[in-house]
């Protein structure tokens, strides 16, 4: 079983029943951690993100950036799971696996007799991680459990969108795919826990990651506020702490956070208004929230007169937490990003080197994450069938001829 030596999950085989973002992001984290990830895709189109822009193009080759980003360090098995012979291939593969990660429509694998309850009979050590909109674990199913969901639905129902934007504007989503990415992270965290438990018990289990649950957990501050004080915050209307905002400078924006009076005093001194430290209208976070109309112009005027980097330097020197509001180009050029290796370069054989965000964290006793380009559709079908599952060349050819599998470059 191939893997990256000395990475934490070396020797662990993961099967990805995955598409779009949440499942692929989860298995990308596991692959970066050294696991051998075999991504199952439909023959023909493959993962839908293979055909979604933007694209990297070179010498007539074209690859989707989103697919490349979340599918590095994986192997691709193009397998038709609607064919009984495909079922047999899947069963044999799962019999060799440690983990299955699934983010297909709820119940779709169970309807084919290929769900966790079926597969655990073949492999009692199997860990099956299912990512869905509203959760699948028996005993925790609710009225929404069979609904499909995308990230914006989870953001909306988890209370995130209610808090994003301005008071006089509609609710807004955050970054594209945030609920998917976070749910993939939580699923990977659950897989790690299940692997650790398996060391003790010898048996696998179901890991249930709900996008709805995850957004509620991410929104925990608002849950605590309502539970303790019965208070429902509204977007753009702080009640307990201010300033926590972005301010326009002469050449960009700076974000600051002032959680207490000590930092408020430092800010007041820096912007040339030390009298605000003792002003009743700014005596604490609640008072500052109530008097934004008075205080905001004083801050806005100071920032507007500053260059962005000068403002960041002055505030950091004074001990006021702040940072520039970056776009992607800023991130690529930032020296801290470069020092941390937060972007990794993947050299794709078709379209050349591309930089993507590195998965965190760094581990002091492990080598750097692997950097293998995302696979072509069916690139490893023959390898999986022949080397892992002991299919003969004749059997592989028969499966390919019947459309059960697709072999990259051998059509």
C-alpha cells in the first residue's frame, strides 16, 4: 500500500465516494497527511468540478482549478457504481480499505446495498465518514435528514448569513464553499478520532458530519449569547464590543479589533485622541457601541489620512490588534505567507506549476506534505484493479469493454 513515508497517516487507505467540495476537501486533508486516497468517479464526466471554471490552460490542455486544488495527492478510479460488476469491484476495494469518505446524496449508497451497514459486514474495521447537509446517524436523524444541501443553505440555517453584511442590506453569504470546507475539516477530524479509537477497540464506526451542525458550532458565540442573555444579534449592529471593523486608508483597508478598555486606550493615543480614554461615551464596549455615531468619524478621519502599511505599523507598535484587508494578490506577495509555506506549488504534468493553499498544521517530526498533481480521470483504474484487487489483465479489459471502469489514456 503506497503512502508518503513518515507522514502521520502513512499506511492508511481511504476510498473517496466524493464530488464537489466537502468530501474532496476531507480526503485532500487525509492525503496531505500521508494516506493513500482512491477517489471513485463516474466514467465519462467524473467529478463535476472537473468541468467547472476557472481553468488552467497550456499547450491545448485544460484543467479546472477547483478540481486540481482539492484533489492533489490522490488516485482516480473511474467506476460505474450502477453496474452490478461495479458493485463487486467496490466491495473488493472496501475490503482492503481503512476509511470511506462519502458526500453523495443521503441514502444513495444504502439503496444499492453498498452503505456502511452493508460494508461493515465485509470489513468490521471499516471507518465510514458521511458528510451531508443535515446528518445521517441513527438516533440523531431529524425531519431534514434526507434533504440535499449546498453550502449557502447550511450558512443560512446555521445563523451565519444572519450576521454577515449590513443592517440595511439583505443577509449575505461569506466565502464560496465555506460550509463545505469547514465540514470537510470536521469530517477529517472525526476520521482521526475514529482511527484512534480503532487502535483501542479493533473495530470501525460511522463518522457523521452535518453541514448544518457544523455551521451552528462555528456560530457558537451567538448560541452562547442567546442562551445566556436571550439576545439575538443583528448584522451591522454591535451591542457589546466596538470597534471591530474595517477602515479605509489612503491606499487600502485595515481591520481592527478592540475587545477591552486597555486596547481602546492604546488606539485612542495612536489616533491622536487620548481624551477618549476617559470619555463617558467610550467608557466600555457597550458605551462605545451606543455612541458609534460620535466615535466613528474620529477613527475614519485618522485612517483616511494614513497609508495602509503605515497605519498597520503604528497600530501594531502600540499593541492594537490589526491587519491589512488582503486580496489574493496581497496574500501571494506577503512575506509571512512565504515564510510559513502557506502556499504549495504543485507541478501538473499537463498545465505546469500551480500554487494552492497548503493544509495546516505543520508538524515538527513529519516531512513536508506530498505535492502530487490531481489525477486524470481513471488514471489509476488499472493500478487499483490489477495491483490492489488482483484482477487479471483479461478481467480488466472485460470491465473496461463493458463500461464498468474507464482506463485513462486507454480508450
